[in-house]
């Protein structure tokens, strides 16, 4: 077999070692579903020439703005922008945020070419303000491009994609930060064991998750990153979440029970990803990624929108130093009759990321406000979400995270009716810790997403709920987005004058009487939970907590 005809930017020896060139030379497939399967199987990954052709074809088919810089633009501007500087001495644009340019299998000429291309992109895209993934994208594309101009054009098409349903790369700090928060939410739901480890060993778990794009765009070796990029060009941004979740699962499996390699779990993960070829093949990585049954693209978009909205309301639209999440629950300011500071911090690590920077605000305490459900509702109305904590006379502690304002119960005309969203969950803390989320999260086979409804912004975070109807449409994981077999899988929360209920169908996760005196717990279809404490219990104390934006104190 003839050796592959590498371009002038590639180190031949490194490339031969990184990527075998044993595969087919042509691709005749045109059907999207077949293309998707071939990408996942690595059909063109085994041929240097074919991968280059496929990249050209897939990127050419990206819908773009009417005026998108092409190869001829690069030829016109590169001399003026670069001047007589050598590529290796060129500065990087500010939007890469000091990200190192991964060399992969590029030779020195290729490494310099990446810098030239990035500077020319910065000249043509002044609206791109934060894009640390771009150096890796340009470096990879350069391996498979005929020349610098073609690589520039392909990178520009990825940036200029104008299909609102086809997000490719984050181009602002707001988009990047909300993606990090969204990834944290997905870890919390799909990698609970790894999340528990991250919370235990890191000072600020959000800072660990803020590194997720670096794992993919920088630390992964070329053999793995190119396979991820193959599928990414066909299936889009959701693939990146899948692969990053798979990386975290593998990291947890390899490192669980072992002492940390450094003082920083963030650094340990980077090292693991850099050396991933020693333990995980590209095929195993993708296999693990696609075994994760993620939410639909629409639901992830709603979650991303909710996180963006939270950041905007906090005024976080440009890079700034982040407050430690653990410190959201301040030891000196926090007092509860039911949970300790450590227990509240554990609960805080479970809540959606857009509320994690909020601070706990005591809304109701049975010891302060009396044992009255009416008073409970009065204290909680106007706050969304809320946290319910219960301590029994047997010193058992359990509770629920409740996504929706209790005033929603008034829509049922005095009858007990269920409301809320799939972000609700129930838990117990004593005698042992256990969390139960919406059954659909672990068993997505129960439902198929409804695709007809366009997403709209969820209700505002960390603030009393808005009266603006636009803010009340399509919250993340609203039951109406899913074709559920019955209503029992969406009985999240309900309240009447005589009782409060969390979870339904075949039983109730929590039932509390109107005097806040007695309760019961059992298995329910909504959360598929075990009893949270003794099945029939007497209440010693009840508390409800809200989420207060630190800026509004």
C-alpha cells in the first residue's frame, strides 16, 4: 500500500504512529442516518485521505451566514496581518484565553500556521470574544487541509454556522460559562458517583467542571480527539457532553480508592486525559459516551438557556473570578434545627448549577412559625425553587428539592393537583444518604421527547418568580415535553389545605398532614424511591429554604 500523502504541516513519523492509514479511500453514503453510523464506527478514521475529503464535505454542508470568509479572503489578508513575523513568534488572539495550541502531529511549520490562521480569524470575526476551543479545532483541521487557506475557510464555516438548532462552538464567555454549568448539571444527573468524588476532593467543583472543554480541545491525544471530531461534525455539540461525561466516568473508575496524584483533582483529570491512550481506546471512549442516555437536544437547549439567563441576571457575561460554591453555605451565617453545615453543602452540591451560587434563605421553620401548613405556604409563596427538610421524632432526616412555586397549587381550585418539573428530587440524610431523581432520568426508555414545541426561557433563578407569562413557558424537564405512559411518572409536588405531597403513583415519596404533625413515606412511580424514613412517622421539625442571590442581600 502506498504511504499516505501528508501535507507539508504534518510530522510524518508522529502521524504514522498516531493514526493508522489502512482504510477505504472513498465514501459514497449520502443518507444522514447512515453517515451517523459510519462516523461512530470510525469508517473514515482509518484513512488519512478519506478523512480529509469527509471533513471538506461535512463542513461545506454547514449552513452559514451569507458572507462567510473563504480561502481567497485568507490569501488577501494574511500578509497584512502577519507581516514578516515567523509563525512561532506570533501572539495568539485574546479570545483563546491563553489556551495553549496543541501540536498533535504538526511540525514546526504547522504550529506556526495555526497561529497565523487564528490571527486572521480574529480579524474577520470581531464578534467572537471567547473561544478557547478554537486552537484545537484549527490544529486538527490543518492536519487534513491542502493548505492554510483551506483550513482557514473550514474554521470560518464552523464559526459562521447560522442554524440555531446546530450549535458548534462557544464564541462568548456567556455561552462558554453556561456550557460549563450545563455540563455540571449533566454530571450531577448521569455521573453521581464521580460527582460525589469531585465534591469530596475539590474546593470548588464548578471549577473542575469548567475544565471540561479543555479535556476535549487540548488534552485528548489526536487519535481520540479526531474520532470525537468525526462524530461531532455529523451530530453536533451534544456529542461533546457525552464524551466529557464518559471521560469523567473512566477517571472515576480508574482512580476510585486511589490516593490523588497531585493536590488538584483538576490537574489529575488533565493528566488522565492526556495519557488516556494507556487505558482507554478511542472505540471504548465513544462506546461509553453513547451508552449514556442523555436528555434530548431540546431539553439540553432549555437547560443551557436557563443557565445563560441566570448568568445574565448575576451580571456575569465576561470572565471574572468565581466565588467558591462550597462557600455559598457560610458556616458563620447558617443555622438549621435539622441539618448541619456539611449536610447542607452536600444538598447544595445536588441542586442545578444555576442555583449553586445562591445562598440558603430560611423561609419557614416549624419551631419559629408554628406547625401550620397554611403558614408554610404563606412563607414559601413567591419563591422558586424551594428546599423542604423534615426531621422525625426518631431523628431521621429527609426532604425534597422542589422546582416550582407553591402558589401553583392555587390553580386547582382547592383540589389537590400535581405540578412541578423533572428537576425535583427527594432524598434522605439520616440514617444514610440517598438521593432519588425523576425516574425518566435513569429510565429514558419510558418516554420519547415531544419535538413540536419550540423551547422558551425558563423561570428566573434565585429570585421570587416573575409575573411575566413569557418567563413561565417551557421550563427545563417540564412533563409536557415528554410522551409519558401515564401521569404517575410526573406527579412531582402537590399541596392542599389538609396535606402536602411529593411524588405520586403507587404511593407517595412524602405525605405531610395539615398540622405538620404526622407523615408517611413509601415507594412512588415518579421517583422510583425507597421509603425516605420510617414509613409512618411523627414530625419533630420542618424547614423550607429558598435560594437567595448574594447580590440581593
